[in-house]
C-alpha cells in the first residue's frame, strides 16, 4: 500500500464526507477509494470512519489521523514545489466553481491564456449561482460574491471589490426616459432578480445622505439567472441593477447606459474561497494568481 496516496485519499474522504464525492474529486473509481480506506484501517489497526447506508462520520482516531495527514501532505507539497521542474510544470486536477455570469463575462473569454500557459493542469470549471459545498462536492476552491461568513474551516482570499450600478438600454431610455432621482424609480419598470437562497426578489439599496435606502421596484419580470437578467435589460424590458464588473463592457460598447450615478451603493467583494486544510500546491497557487490578475485588469 502506498501510504502517501492513502493519506491523500483519506483526507479527501474526510473533507467530502462521501466516498463517491471523494472518488470524483480524485478521478478514481469509488471501489478504489473503499479499498484504500480498508487497507489503511487494517494497517493502522483502528477504525477511521463509521459507515452506514445513510451517513459517513469520522471517528476520534480518524480526526486525529486526518489532522496529521494534512500536515504531512502540505510539507511534501511545499518541498516538491521548490524543485525547478515542478516549478516550471504545475500539474494536477483543479475543480473550481464560480458564478455563471462571472465565468461567461470575465473568465471564459481569457481562459485559453491559462490553458496555453499551464497545459498539464486539468481544470474542471463548474458554474452556478448557488453556493456549493466545497467539502461535500470536492471543490478545490470557489469564487463567491458578497461577504464571507467567518469560518474555521474556510479561507477567503480577496480578489476585487465592485459596486452595484443601475443601467438601462438605449431602447428603454428612448421609450421611458431616465430616472433622475430615487423618487422617480416608482414610475419606472425593472427586472426583478430572485435570490437563490430566499427565493424572494432582492430589493435595490442606495446610500443617500449617508443613509441606506431600500427601494421596492415595479418588476415587469422576475428571473433567477444573471445572464437572463442581463439579456432582459438589453432587450429594453426594464432597468436592471448589476455588479459594475459585469456592466462595464456593455457600458463601454453603448448597449447599456448608467443611471442614478450620483448615488453610492453597497460594495460587493469577490473572494476566492478554499478549505483551511487545502494544500497550497503550485497548481492551486498559479490558478489563484491568474484569477486575481484577470479580475484586477478587467
């Protein structure tokens, strides 16, 4: 039995709390994961995991062993990354999740740069507007918008801070005009965006005379997908409020016109979130640095 490989598999199972999810993250058969865990338990002479048909839990011995495994694997990764060949050729599998709109508008147009520069990295890029479970779904990292709750198991690396902007298509403005102040918003149509967590429409917030003001808009249509939301705005169906990093390309090409620019809005931080136990190998580090550079130069 390869004990280092066993440690890697065991830590993945502990983080995912699921044999199948661990196997998917490691790109190996589920039967192989089961065999390796059994061999490790036999070798160590202790029960590392408690398995039932519905639940997988870690024993106290397993928790202790997982902590030590993480330290050992991190040390190995750090040592190997110092060698010239490793530094020149980062490799391995990275599973990443990010908001669909961010992928479509900011990342995918430049992803060929990363692939060309790091051909030995197998990048599994998943897009979703929902918050995924890093551990259960086997992600190496995710990009999330908004404030990140304090966590002892997650690390949040700040990427950029954006703001909300209200925009409209030239077609809409030609038909309905531009709102000049917050009071005039009640006379306008908007597209409502449904929160993925609550299922309710997200109210618009502004800062007026240093006070937070929430505005309930008259929604022509309600959607729960950012790309659909943007397309509705482009068609002139109503005003929309989106993150400035998404709006700017359309403002630059004249497809959107910003309105109510005199009002400040709450800020939107974008963060790269990864498990506290993540071994910061070279592949992970070059991806994190590339994402940072793409977003800060957009």
